[in-house]
């Protein structure tokens, strides 16, 4: 193999690694959230209950319930520097509010970490079920956040509105469907990587003279050693391409398609 080609490959690999390491050195906040809703009781179930036993009723403070759902809103910092309480504008705090005349019966903060000190100013009450609920926290480090559960009269996540923003990074971004998109991106990236490596090996086979090694393989120990060195060079070259490629792919997925942290699931 031409020594200039080897140096070119090494230069490209180190150039890509430099770009990757430079990107990793960038500090940024990335406030995100997801909304997940499951229906507990719907109108069909309630009608079935009434038909079975007219004396059995489902109500809240004397008011009949026609639908009951649970919505979990999970917010976290998908960036690599923490979001402090001072980063939230005082005039636009983090809030949750029901829409379409939906009533919130209960609001719970799940597994609050003492160091984050996540809390709400108000709780649902029979006299104000449509209240906007404001939240505050001390800070959210990398992959730190809070899960909020709401029991309400709505039917889907669209019945609950969430808003939050930071001074530097803007609004909290809804990534409810991004985890699935990230998995698809990984699959596409794996296929493309396989094609890239195959093309690289085919290219190497066109520029490396294998015939001399094969002709003298049965007579020369030197040829065996050279052939081993050749395959070793190919393996090293493939790894040198795969490593930065996988690193770049992982960085893109983590930034564009953030996954909910394990301790918030």
C-alpha cells in the first residue's frame, strides 16, 4: 500500500476525531419533556357499570365523573451543563394547565430529589380544578429532572398543557416521539456504516496487490507474515473508521433524539 494513502487515511481519521472532541467540548443546556397519558375509566366503562348496578356511581365531590385519565409529564435537562433556578425567567415560570374544560383532580411529584428541590406552588382543589400550576426547582444537572403525575377528566395528552423556558436555551422541547425516531436513526446509521465499511474493504482490495502473497504463500514464511500484516492493517483501518463514525452517530442521537433518563422512567 502506498505510504501516502496510509498517511491520508490517518489524517482523515484524526481530523474527524478532532471535530468530534471539539463538539463534545461545547457546553449547552437542553430542556426537554415528554407527555404520556393512559385512560383509567372512560364513558363506555361507566355506562357498563351503571347498567350492571344503577346504585354504583363514580363521582368527585358529588360531581359525576365521565372520564378519568392519568398523564405523566417528565421534564429533564438533556444538555451537559445544569439549569439553575436563576435560568428560568421570573415572569414565565414552568407551569401546567388543563385545557378544554378538563379538571385536574390530583397532582403528584414522583420521587423528588432533595438536591433538586422540585416543588409546586398550588395543589388541585374542588373549588379550582382548572388552576394553572406553577413549579420551581433549585437546579437540574445533566439528565436530571422530575416526573409529574396528573389525574384528570381529559382523554389524551392534548388536554394538558405544559410550558417552560430558560433564558439562554428557549422553550422546553417536546420529545415525546423522539426516542422511537432515535432508534430508527440508529438502524439507518448501522446500515450505512456497513455499506461504508464494505466499500472501504473493496477499495483496499483494488489497490493492494494480493497476488504475490497468494503465489508464494505455500513456499515462503515471509509471505505468511506479510499476509498477516496486511490483514492486520485492514482491521486497524476498519476500526479507525468505525470508531469515529460510531462516536459521531451517538452524539447526533443524544442531541437530536434524547432518551428519558433511567431514574425518571
